[in-house]
C-alpha cells in the first residue's frame, strides 16, 4: 500500500511539472522593425534656444508564448558599422508582449553628441 501511494504521488508530481513546463517554457518571440514606417521629428525650445531631432521607430513583437511579458522600459543603442560608440539612443516605456498575439511599441531615438 505504501508503494502504491508513493508511485501515485510521483505520477502527480511528474504531471504537474509537465504542465508547468508546457505553460512556462519560452517559445519563439519574433521582433520586427518596421523600416518603412520610421518617421523623423523636430523638437524646438525657445528657453534656452535649442532644437533636437528624433526618429520614431515602430517595432512589433509576435509571441506564441502562453504568458504575457511586461517590461517597464527597454533601452536601445543604435550603432553604425565601424563606429566606436552609439549613433543614437532611445527608450520605450511600459512595453507589453501579449500572450499568443502581436504587440507593438515605438522607440524614440535621439542622436548622441559626437566627442570628436
């Protein structure tokens, strides 16, 4: 009787672990940068006098996971081939990758001043 109870407990444990692995195992996440929809903008301030150029880069995430991923912020650095430092930087805040669906966000990239 004790052995039968032990085997049934092991079977329940293995089934529970299998179910958890099925639900939480990470699946493929496809990230798509929509190059044809990149837009440029200009911000102007009078006090102090300044102007800033920025690019808005739309990005979509296609997830087949069974869980939703929420991030408070994603930071991105854009590099040019042969460059020693980033060309521009950006942040997307409150990014959510939906379970089993497509989510989108935009990165606002601003130029990094060159040191020379």
